[in-house]
C-alpha cells in the first residue's frame, strides 16, 4: 500500500515539475501578432507584424492571400488588384529564419496614400480583402502561425 502511495506521490510531483517548467518556458516565448496599420492621418496604410512576447521569433514563411486565394510571398499582386502602385510599398520582405525581437514591429505592407480614392481602396484592401499568414518558430522550437483577423485560409490553399 505504501509503495502505491509513493508511486502516486512521485507521479504527481513529476507532473507538477513538468507543468511549472512549461509555464516558465512560455513566459520567455515569442508571440507574433498581425495588425492593420491604418495611419490615415499620415496618409499611410498597411499590415504590420509585431512580437508581443518576451522571446525572439524566427520567421519560417510569409504568405499573402487575396479574398482567400494564395498570391505567394509578395503582396505586389494584391496591391495591383486594388489599383495601388506596388512600387510605393515601403513594407519589409522577411527572409526565412529572420529573427524578430521582443517588442519589434515590422511593416510587411505599407503604402503611402496620395488621394481620397486611394485611401478608400487601401482601407478596403487592408480591412476586407488581404489576408496574411506568418509561420514562425519560437524559442521552444515549436512551429506556430499567426493570421490577420480576417478568416485565414489553410496553408497553401488555392
């Protein structure tokens, strides 16, 4: 009987240790978020990637979708479809394994708006049509993904 109690106690202690270790590791993990970057008063609009966690994230891939259809790793086609000049994109292209540090914000797509008509097209694009999926790896080595608030298509969806 005492051996059974000892086994149960040892198992319980081991599970507590494992849970504490996982909680501690998560406290130092990277957490990426995508946000609509509508600075209309400054005539800019786009989508930014931000690390809200205390750890460093390593980007695996960035994919752009227009109304749920995969465009690839470049937002130029989406800007073209929205009749916005892709040459004015001031966003950053992220390479595979590129690190994103704590509190770092990176504009993935950022375009200067030159007219009220462009402003309306940009708002529609960034709030209703363009979806972005970022696959990344956190400190714990696990692969994770984050998507824009719009319904995110399945990875590699047509």
